[in-house]
C-alpha cells in the first residue's frame, strides 16, 4: 500500500540496545515484574531495534529474551509482547499457519493479514512460511478455503498488484463503470470482475476508482459490496477497500474490536500503543 498511509512507528532516536537490554533485565529480575517498563520500552522501538535488543540481551546475560518474557508474563499480554519480539513477517507466517491448521479455518486472520499487506510483504511472508513450515502458503490456503473467497485470496497472494504510477483517468473510468455493471446494474453479481480489479490494480488507481464509482453510481463502493456479496468474500473485499484507503485506519479498527470485552489493562494499553506500529 502507499507508504504515506502505513504505520507510524520509526526507529527510536538515540537507540542503545545494550541499555535497553539492561532495562528489560532489571524489569524482570527479582520479585515481581515491571510490566509497565517492558511495555513502554518495547512499544517505542521499531521491530528491527527489538531484534537488536534481543541479541544484546543474549550477549550481556547469556539468556534468551523471548524465553524470559514468556516466563514472566501471562495471558493475552504475554501473547502480545511475544508477538512484538518476532520479526514481522515471521509472526505473520505463524498466524497464518495457525489459522489454517487443525479442524476449521480462522478466516478472520487470513482476511486481516492478506488484505492489508503490500505485494513485497506478501512475497516475504510466503518465503518465510515455506522455510518455517515446509509447505506453500498458497497451497495451504487453497486446501482450506473455497469459492470466490479462495479465488480472491489466491489473487492477492500472487502479489501482482500494479505498481503505483501516473494514473490513467480513462482506465479509472473504465474500471468504475465495470464495477457498476458487475454489481448494481447486473442481475446477480459478477464476482470475478470485483476480484480482478481489487486484486491487481495499483493503490493510487483504486483510490481514484472508488471516487469515480461514487460519482457514477451514487454509492460508496462499500455499500455495493455489502449489497452484492456476502460471507467471507464480502469481509475480504471490504478489508481490501479499507486497506487501500488507509492501512493504519483499518488496523486500528481491527485492534478496537480485538479490545472489546477484554478486561486486561496491560493488554489494552499495549494494543492502543500498537495502533501506530510499523509493518
């Protein structure tokens, strides 16, 4: 997706991995655990910096930082902090594998990750997934999903979205008209047309298509998706649209719903801090 509308966490200025490692060791040493110190430090560092902290922790203390965090923390807060400590694409691959394994499939996880990652990120996730689990992510997705939902996931996993370039207004008009014809003006719905356009056009192009669609049809594209599709495909198409408009806004929305009903103060604080997390 367009870089300007992605995460906001950048490298911490004046970063000192050894000092951070010592702070974390102190927070976990002795009776009790200083969870606030752990939370504040890890959520203010970029993912790359967290990997440097883990290496420094090993050098200074001969201990594995991730193992120490697991032993000191509990519940959802532990799970979230552990997630922070994994390289981003490795954690994506881990979540996708667990969404696909065993009885039943967690379509919500598949949708949230695959809809919101850039082509470059998806290619990296596929590579890590195969290295870690010895199977193709695309093959595993095909084996556990079906129908147009499966088709849209596969198109996204191909990671062949057009690069952002000068917008062709004639093509914008053509795509907006095609979506109108495939949905509101058609008896039934031409799902393939939505899948092709949403899965292959560039981010900047699609933003213009959504605006043009509103002008042509009088509807927001989300309204048409809601009327013309249903189930997992509907949720996936909506997730793609929201990510095209703004990845941080989409992820903040998913974090908001992740917090609903949870009573852990530490978990909620961590999620709120992570609304600005980098990819």
